[in-house]
């Protein structure tokens, strides 16, 4: 059994902040894909995330290697088309990441209860006790 001191060490380490997801571009890609479960055409995803072809390709490769997205290449009216989708394991990992982010927000709001919450934090927590 851990001592009280050992248990409190690392309280704010947030191990659930997945480094693969935590990168801004990959967070944008996954957020776009989770809100479009049937997938998005490469160019639409590129537009939604404000990325270049090369940047999007690089980040999709990382996410595909981690089995968080699937890339389906095909044709639409004889034109090449790439569809990107979030996988079930990618969805699970993303939602676990969001739960950790929610805890970060709760901890920050609780720690600053004597100070007014920043505009971004207002209304995100149910109680400030």
C-alpha cells in the first residue's frame, strides 16, 4: 500500500494526456473525425484543420501507425479519393484523453476558487466547492 505522501506525488502528472493526441494538428484531425464518424475526404479534413497536404499526410501516418485512424484509398467518378476515419480504438483513446483534459480543467478551477475563473473555464465545472 502506498503511503499518503507517495499517493499525493504526481497528483497533477496527468498520465492520460496521450502524447500522440496532444499535438495540436493531431488533436484537430481526431476532433474532426470523431464528429464525422463516416469519415472525411482528405481535402475536407485538410480544410477543417488548416493543414497543408504534407502536414496532414504526416499526421495521418502517425495516427494510422497508432491504429487510431484508417485511410481508405479509392475512386470517385474515376478520380482518386482518400477517405479518413477514426477507428473504434482511436475513438476510445480520444475519449479517454478528453476525460483527462476535463480533470485538468476541474483541478485548475478548484485550485483557483478564490480567484475569478478565466473566461475559458466559466461554466465548465458544476461546482466550485
